[in-house]
C-alpha cells in the first residue's frame, strides 16, 4: 500500500529531514507533500478537492471527465480543481494527459500550538 503524508512544515524542516536521510542513506518510507501553513493546506485542499482525491485514491490514471463522473460534478468545475491540485503538486499528470493520485492511503499531520 502506498501512503502519502500531507503535512504542515517549514521549508527548513523539510530540508533538514532530507539532509538527515541523505546522510544516513535510508530512504523515507512514506511520500510527503508539505504545506507552509495550515491555512495553505486548507486553501489548496478544499472539501470538493478532497472529494476528487478520494475518488482518485488507488484508482490509477483517469481522465478529468471520469474524475468528474466519479464525484458527480460538472467537468469544467472539476477541471479547475484538478488544475489547482496539479499546480500544488498533489496529483500528477501522466504522459498521455490523464490525472493520477498515485497513493492508496492519505495521512494528514500537523500540530496546532497555543499562540
């Protein structure tokens, strides 16, 4: 099962983890997609975009039209959401133009601290 962790972390934290992994020679077990703030995570991953991710989870490559059918929404609206997810690096486009979320499982991780 392929898992991706959606997380909130600074660029410095991500770079430090990469340096540690490089130095140790050990690969990370799970893929990670990081956002600088919780607000950015929620701006990119709206409720309708979560629906798209759920429909794509473990599905393999599909067309935008098929993704639209799976979530029961207008193709034009789904296309706009797909473009935002592609721009954020959350989903991928295949060589033949289809879209793919190449994970079976999603974990969301961030910490809320007192100001």
